């Protein structure tokens, strides 16, 4: 829907901003939006999703205290098989994402470790 696309554009901007805490909060919002099937299908239909996913991938490389929310969002997006296939077809390697997630799974923070697993 138009509102979903507008919301994702705003979150995309926040993901690419200077403040890692704001980017982490934006990633958490994406994760919450795509947590259930209805929200995930609406987000998957948005044209800005690829750029949002790029922002999540970048955030995933950041320190643990900000990367956990990106892991949460990516995990929820990847519950859709078609989305995963599309990302692989577009050159996103599983190794890149899995390496970042493996780092987070070893976190001493239980929430970060849970979000990454």
C-alpha cells in the first residue's frame, strides 16, 4: 500500500543516517512490521524494500549493541522463501549475512544472541 511504501522510505532514510542508535531503532521497526505474515506481505510488496534490506545489511556489520535489531529484521524477512531467493539472485551472498549473524549469536547479551539465531 502507499502508506507502507511511505513508511519504508522513512525507515530507509533512518537506517542510512549518521546515528547508529536511530538506525537500530529503525531496524527494530522493520522487524516488527514484518514479524507477522500480513505485515511481511505488505512490506515485501513495497518497491523500496531492496534499499531497506541494504541498510539492514550495513547495520548488521556494526557493533553488537546496534546490530541485533538488524538481525531481528532480516530473520523476519527471510521467513519468506521468495524473498530469500530474490536476494540470492540479486547477488546477496548467504555467507555475508551468516558471518555477521554468527558473530552476534556469540554475544553476551541474550537479546542480541536471540535476535541473531
